[in-house]
C-alpha cells in the first residue's frame, strides 16, 4: 500500500515534514497510529486524530491503497 | 425576530440590502442578532470589527486580559496607547467609534463556570476566540448546555481551523476531540509564536459563519472542520460526525454540576510540578549556590537576563551541533523564556541521548520575572 | 536588504521572531520592506491593518476617493466621523495610531499613467485593492513595466479571487484576462452589493501573500488563481499559465507609450451613450414635458426622489409579475439608482418580450443627483 | 459525456445556479462555450474563461468524461 500522509500543527515538529508518501502493509487506523509512533517515537506524548480521505473512520477499518491521511492535533491558539 | 431599519441604516448597509441573499429582511435579522465573542485577541479583533461593521445589533465581548505590546503584531483593535488596559473595554470603545448605532457590551471578567451559562443565555450565537484548552472546553460545554451555536476558530503558528459546533444538532468540539491533550504537552499557546495575519484570515471567516447563521443563507460549516495553512495557502475540509455519547455526557450535567467543574484541572493546567520541573523560587535559591549547570537557552536579546557563576548560555539553535556539551555528571537546569524550549530540549536529550540528569524551569523566565 | 531591529521591535514582534520561519532575520526583512497598497477600500483596509501590525517598514496608500456612509459596512478603517475625508489620509492616520514606528505615506490622488511608474519604482511590492477594471489593467501594466510583484484580490457579491502576478516571471493579470469585459456589461462594481466581511477574508490573505514574498517563505500564489465563495466556504485553485505574448505586448511599451494609454477607453468606460441610453440632462428635459413613460425601478426609500406627471414607480421585484404593464406604444425610460437595474430590466424586456421602445438613464439617479 | 460545471460571479445570474451536471456529446472547450451560449443566450454579452480540471487548456482539446469545468468571469470589485 502507498498512503499520502499530511501532518498538521505541532505534529510536524516531530515529523519534520508536513507531507510524505508512506509505503507499508495494508493497515487500519489503529495500525497506522502504531506505525507512526514507531517511526516517530516522540509522538507518543501527543494527542492527535487520524482522518482518512477527509473522514474520521472507525479504528478497525482497513485503509485502502492510495488513501489520503491527515494527522490532526488539537490546537487552542487565538 | 427582526428589528426595523432606520433611514440611516438603509444608507449605511445599502451594499447588503441590494444583495438578493440579504435584502431588507436580512439586514433586519442582522440588526436583531445578539452575538457574544469570547476573547478580544487575535481572532476576536477581526471578528468583532466585521460583526460591528455589518450592523449586528448587540455584541458582547468577554475578556479579562490586558493589552500587551506583543499583542499589537496581530490584535488590530489595539494601539500602543491601550497597553495595560482591559481588552474588552478597549475593544468596545473602538467598536463604538466604528458603529455607534449598535449596542456593545464589554465584560471585563474571566469566563467561568459560574458566569458562562447566564451570559450565553443572553445571546444567540457564541464566537470562540479564546487561546487555551481550558476555556475552549468550558465554552463548548456552556454552548451545549444553553443550546447556542458556537463558531469555532483556532490557530497555531501558520495554521488555522474553523468549524461551527452545536448548530442544529450537529457535532460539538468534544465530538472532534473528546479530551484535551495530555497535561504538559501543550503550554501556553500564545507563547508559541504566530504569524500576525493568520488570526485575521481565520477571525474574518468566523464572522462570516456567524453572519450566515444569522441570515439563514449558504452552507454553515457544521459537521466540517476547515483546515488552513498560510504558508501554502491550502485549505482542506474534513467531515466531523456527531459523537452522541460525548454530547449526552455534557448535557447530563445540571447547572450545579457545571458550576463545580474544574476545567483547568480537566486540562491538566493545575498539575503539580513533575519530577523534571523546578519552579522559579527553587532556581533562585540555586544560582551562585550549588554545583550544578544552569543553561539559558534563550537568544541574547531576551529579557530579563539570568546571571550567576553557574549560569551558561547555549541557544537552542546551537544545541544540535554541540550535544556533547551536555554530557556531564552534573545536574543540568534548562531555562528559556516560557518553558517551551527547555521542555523540547529536555525531551530530546532524554530520548535521543539517554541523558537523565536534566530538569527544566517550569514557565520559563516569564514566571521568574513575575515572582522576582 | 534588511534593517536592524530596536529593543522595542523585539518585544513588539516577539510572536514573529520566535517562529523558526521568521526569526530575527525575517522581522528585519519585514522592517526593510516597502509595500504600496492601491485603494484603501474594502480590500485595502484589512490588508493595510495587518501589514502595519506586522511591522512593514514603509507603507504607501493611494486613494483619491472620499469616505462615504455606505463604505462603513466593510471598510473597517473608517468611522462615521471620517465621512467626506480622503481615504488615503484617514487610513494613514489610523495606521499611525496602530503603529507609530513605521513610515506611512498617503497619496491622496488618483493613480494615473502619469504617476504610476514613478510611484511603483519607490516600492518593492504592489497590493491591488482597486474596484474597477480600468485601474486594475493600469496597475497590472505598471507592475510589469517596473518589475514589481503584484498581489491581486478581487470581490463580487459573495465571491473572491486571489493571486500573485508578475512574480519571478510568473503570469500577469493579462495572462488570465487579456482584455477587459465588453463595454457596458459591467458597471461600477461597488454598486452591485457585497457581503461586508468578504473583503476582510480576501484582503487579509493578500497581506499574507505580501508577507510571504517579503519573508521568502512558503508557496507564493503565483501561477494560481484562488477562488472563494463565502456562502459555501469553498476554496478552489486554478492554475494560470504565462501568456508570453500578453506580457511582451505590455513590456514593449515605452514610458511615453504608457503615459499616453487611455485605460478608461480600453475598458469602455468613456463610451458614448449607446442608442439605448440617455443622460441626466436629457431626462431632466423630458420630465413633465413629453408624452413618454418614465419608470422608476427603485424602492420607496431610495433617494433622491424623482417626481413628475409622467413618472411612475414599478420596483424591479414587481416587474416579473407585471410584465404586461410595459406593453405600450409609448417610449419607456427606465430609471434606477446607479443604472444597473435599469440595464438588466431593459435587456430582459428586449430579449424575452421583444420590446424595443425602451431607453435607460445611464448612471442612474446618482448621476442625476450630481448634475442637479 | 457527463461534465460537472461550476459557475462563478456574474455568470450565475444567467444560469440561476452555481453548479450543474451536463450530459452532452464529447466536446472541446470551444464546443462547450457554444453549448453554454445556446443553453443561456444572455451569456453572449459576458466575458468568461473556461477551466477544465483546474487548468486553462487549449480551445481545441477534447474534454474527458467526468471533467470538472469552471466558468469564470473577471470581476473587479474591491
């Protein structure tokens, strides 16, 4: 599978990029979260939500090839 | 509900009235509308300007904070002459200059669980221009409990988010993020830095959403989270679903339950010092006194200066290239301006270089200064 | 080019300075930058506010126009006390209140082919906040001839466009629209109606593009046309290619060629009266005098009133339901406030009902009033 | 062919909608312009540009099925 991953807000400070293509096995949202934590260990202290193709989906749903993934932290600035 | 327009109104709002989508009836709705803006800062300033210019009949402004020089880079309602004055009061004076035919009510107080429900009940729409998680959850819950639509905007460095919550049974902020971030991972957001024009881009779009709700036209951004990046000028929109159990949990609160909620505690703000943190008083007692290394991560121009025989300066930028300067048996205290850089550096040194003799000054030199 | 920051600057712009993407060097670039804003109206007001707040060292403002009550619904630099004063001058006074450490230069004059090149040469970046095609083509061509990047923004009712032209050999406005719309199809755009917050959304994003050009960060919107709809809150971006022959045609002009260009004529504004139009003097001579029907399409509250034995009032809204009231042997003169409604109704009656005995008052009662 | 057509600015005052799906024969940009003028005769007085899938393409290029078409007039308000 190839996924396009977009990182937002504070997450980019851990990934040092706001976009990357990731080649990996077919994954669920939950699996994707684990893969990201493995690749970027410091992410474990962060709160974030994962959207797939512009929707927040159940953690157990498999993510189709070529999906667009957004990794969104909350932010509170004003 | 609508309110009759005066002859002066017809001339003043002519460019609205001649739009088919607004018309006389629409301008009357705007005049009858009551909008409460929480926070007269980066987001509140532009939202308030355009709501007042549009002729919103009653505008409330809640802000307990005072104008500071560093606000002026983005909070365009304020001038250097306003420094030290209450933001709600100064904003209200400027808006009265801009439009003296509408009612503007400043609330120069902190929004709390005690006053929120009473305040929200007096308005039709709430606009969230606050700058911390604690108040954002409070605002969301009070909007849910009083049944008011909430126009949400939030910013971080170069990025912004916009949505409308609690609108016609749509999602709330808790449907998106049920819980605040882990305590300690997010410090005071106003201290992270932000490109000044960003809240202008987001705050004007919050005013636009409020006007669409008032006018009952277009597509209100309920169930949608708009994301904006000022660097790439890219927008994207993500759908948000209702998480009914999150809404029900809030709605199950009685007024008394809500009044007793401690949102600061919920957001981890009242946390005790962690094992990695020391406070300003402790640091003060250590300077020139014990055999440790106190490292000031700030740039040369940042104030107040920290001086002492055991104080050295290594800027954050220099650290990545000089990591060996940290390999030492001595205990290290990291100090920066607000506690953010010291936190980042400590985590980096612990995780990537297995150094575990490091503590940081909680709140940075700004807390040191205040207690000094 | 950069300029040293003062101690006060460091505090004031701290939220910029602490951003990696800006830093001290970036804030120095902002301080050294010179930006010329053409038009201090709907787009110019928010753009100017945020450029001044950001600390742009030199800001020029060109506007010959005077503040009018109907501007205040969106032009948030102005108050009722400013009505009748020159916009460039009033804007400059407000900006000086907001930031007295930068230089603000008002040019209370019309931008012409005679002064444009000289003015543009004194600045680094041009921001287009004008409200008519004639000046927009003039601004584009002068930016091309002086080699200055042009931050373009434009609005219509609920929609906006943003782009950056003439940036590092990217496209110009003429690559998008080589020629202005056909004469007579577009009247004075400020008379069409616009939702007040729209220029706020667009003007702030123009300021953002100007800042990215100054800071040399992010992706400048060159070669891209951003489209925005406030009703749906949808953005889309269309790619624009360089049309080299359009650019070459402009660049081939000598300074003298340019000075002799008549942009009003190019945009069809100086058109003679068409066979379907009469002017205010003609109408004046016809009232109470000849056996024709003069139909006032305006609402009851619009001023000045038009009275006469051969004047009747049928509002535009009423027309679709009473089309038979127009079927008459007599010549019909259509009158409205600015000439737009009369033009629409004439075309509708001609095309859909084959009526061809209709003329309209060019420029509407606003032109009648001025000559009265 | 089915095309998704988005109308902007003053154009919507002629079409009375800002979006429609149009079923028609395979067309070029030029042909599309003619089809629009036929459907909305009053458009003939308007200046507009046609973008296909977010690009302005040559008038003679054929527009693929399911393309997204934007009909853009200039506007000068400020």
